[in-house]
C-alpha cells in the first residue's frame, strides 16, 4: 500500500500543503522545527485518527485557527481510498472514508498499516512498561479489529471499575455492583491477553532471528510476553485482590499491567542491558514488526522514519535499508550528506521550511 498524496490545511505549523508522494523512499529534510515531524504525524493521524505524540486533537490545529483539514489518498491493492478529517477546536473530529462519514475515528484502523519508527522507539527497551504495551496495542489495533474492540471495551470497563473502587470508600454498599464489572473486565481482558500472546509469539521468532543477524550471533535475545495475570487465573485473582483493591482504590491485576521482557544470556536487558544492547533489541523489534505486518496483510505497510537514520551506525543502517525493500517510506533528516555518503537509494526529496 502507498499514500498517493496528502493535503493539509492549518495542521500544526503547516498552513496549506498539497503533496504528492513517491512510491518508495521520500526524504524530508530541513532545519529543526520546520515541520518534518508534523508531516509524519499528519500521515499517522490520517491513518489511525490518533497522534503518535500523546496529545489532544485540538493541539493539532494551527495556533490561532479554529479548524484544520486533512485529506489523504491511500492506495491499497490497486484501489484508491480517500480519507477526510475535519478538526474543530471545541468539537470532536469528523472523519469520512471514501466520502462516507464514519461514527468513530477508530474505523480508520486497519484501512492503512503504518509503522512509525522514531528515536523514542530506540528507547523502547529502557523505557517503562507503558510504552511497551503501547507498542503492542498500536500494532495489534491496526491488524485486528477484534483486538481493537476488546481493548477499547476493556479500557472503558477498567475506568468505570476504578471509579467505583474510589466511590466504595464513601458508599460501601456499592460493593454489590462490583461483580458485574468484574465479569465484563474478565470477558474483554481474556481476549486481550490471548491475542497479545499470539502476537508476541509470532513476533518472537522474527525478533530473535533478526537480532542474531545484527549481533553476528554473538548474543542470543529472548523475547517474552509478561502476563500480569493469565487468562485462566484472571477471575480468581480479582477475588483474591478484593480487599487490597478496596484499600488502594484501583484495579491491581489485568492486562493493563502486562509487559514485554527482553533477556540476553539470562540477564534482563530492560534493567541491566548496555545502551547498545537495548538499541539493537529495539531495532530488531521494529524490523520484526515490519516483517510480521507484511506477512499478515500480504502487502507492504508504510514506514515513517523520524530522525532515526542519524541515530544508527553504518551496520545497523544497512539492516534497516535491507528491510525497506519495496515499501513506501517517509524519512526525515536534517541534511542529505549522510544519505548520499551511504549511497542511499533516494526516490523523492522534499525540502521542508517553515511548514512548506
Ligand atoms: P526537528 O528537526 O527538530 O525534529 P521538525 O522539522 O521535525 O524539527 P516539528 O516537530 O515538525 O519540527 O515542529 C515544527 C514546529 O511546529 C515547532 O516549532 C512547533 O512550535 C510548531 N507547532 C507545533 N504545534 C503547532 C500548532 N498547533 N500550530 C502552529 N505551530 C505548531
Ligand atoms: Mg522532528
């Protein structure tokens, strides 16, 4: 799949832009703070209805403007689809696919498959479990609508249940209603756990192989899914935690506390890995993700590389280059020297200045 073109109006510092994209590597270069990441963010936003920067929709609107518009043409298996998003300051956003308005922006998930790779991803191993869960969720939501449904239901129920646990302090009688929430939490939570388990299992083999190649087989990486609680024990664990949860006024077990673990020679590299080991593992994870998505959708995902090239040494750059193959990528950097030096195959180059 590819993005044929994107049009923006009052999106962050991009006041007006109409940009046709090349089918392979698109390089966006320019000084700092000119709008390169903003453009990648817009593409990600157009494909998922979410920003990868953890921000509110209204922050995406150009300072001082009341609304913003995005129009994107995505070509998938030979068919072009049009995505329109209309952002307003004090209203929820309007989304249309092929000219038809959709109720929830999450309906965009799965239409496009976008993989974003930024310097923060290179810190995925040393960051906290929240970032690693986000990595799994973002990918799985694009790949599997059933996962998207159960995860959003789980999060809703979890929020309600936590609210109730806080209210119990003032109104102990409400405890009777907790059981109804437990049932829902377990129902959706079990699906989340089981689909995450499959996903990580498929990813595991790929990550471990790729890591072996990058490290020249000197080190062996083990990736595993750390379930906070297993599907089978979830109900029982909730019962066991009842008193502690009432005291702490929050849900103590469930997939909202899952993690991914990375081990090399029996050592947990989240805590004990060197910076190089952590980065190699993170790169392997991202490369494996591309491979897995390609396999699942029988098509190429679109890759957004935000400032990562300069962060990798020659050997790691080569591995990344090999994976790029035929897929469409948008690559940001501040200068072209590095790319030219390494004979990077460039398809289209765009110079970005002041949102233009
Ligand atoms: P770098 O090379 O440093 O990563 P960049 O080209 O990727 O730079 P961006 O992150 O795209 O830069 O941001 C460019 C500018 O966009 C920043 O100066 C920021 O102040 C501005 N900006 C962010 N949000 C808005 C907004 N809502 N309205 C107008 N400008 C904004
Ligand atoms: Mg940037």
